C-alpha cells in the first residue's frame, strides 16, 4: 500500500485473475478472464499516459460482463473511472456514459504507475514467464509492456519509491 493507493493482480485459477484497486475511500475488485490479454492491456494503457493522448481506455472481460477503465491525465494527476457493462460482446461501440460507473479516483500519475509496475512485477516474480503462461493459458506474460511502463515511469516521474528487481 502506498499513500492509500493499492493495486494488485493475482492469478486466481486457470485463465482467471483477481484485480483489486483501492484508495482511501473505496475499492473495486474484479475476477478477470483470459479471453483478452488483460494484464498487457493494463500495462499498455498505463504506458499511454506518458504519451501525447490524454485519455487511455482498456477493458477486462468478466464473462460475460465488461469493466472498462478510462484513464484521463490532467497534468500530473490521473482520473481513473471504471465502468461496468452487462455484456462485453455487446458493448464494443457503446459510449462510456452508457455503462455503470462502479469506481472512480484521482491519483498522481507517478503513484498509479508505481503500484501497477509493482503489481505486474510481483506476478512475474511469483510465477515466472512459464508459470504465468501455464496459468493464464491464452497469452504469455507481457514482459515488453512491463519493461516499457517501468522505463517510462522511472524516466518521467520523480518517484522516490523503490522499484524492486529490474526484469530482463
């Protein structure tokens, strides 16, 4: 836990992961399916916050529901909004506002980037690339996406927190 923000990603069975994000006032927990490359999508979305586009979107399949994360960068802060839709297969072109807002928080980009990097790195350290693939089944561990986000976070944020072991 860092300044009241906590994020975890834990493989919870063959093709399932438990995703938890929690701030000082609320939390959101979802059981995410392997039908999408969810951890890679999360890491790419976070890395996108360091680019030119101020809004990043990605979705997790909950079979059949969808949770869509919308990240809006405002200077050094990020507004995080998570919307729930009843059916992932029917919500592809549906605007965010048509979903149910189930969690929202505003966090410093450096802190959000840090907790996501640490959570992904913990998954890699716990399972290794082969163990991750065996449990997640459809997708390999997103090593390049983790390396990219970690590099961007260290390069652009003045994060003074420890960053664990570098992945190669």
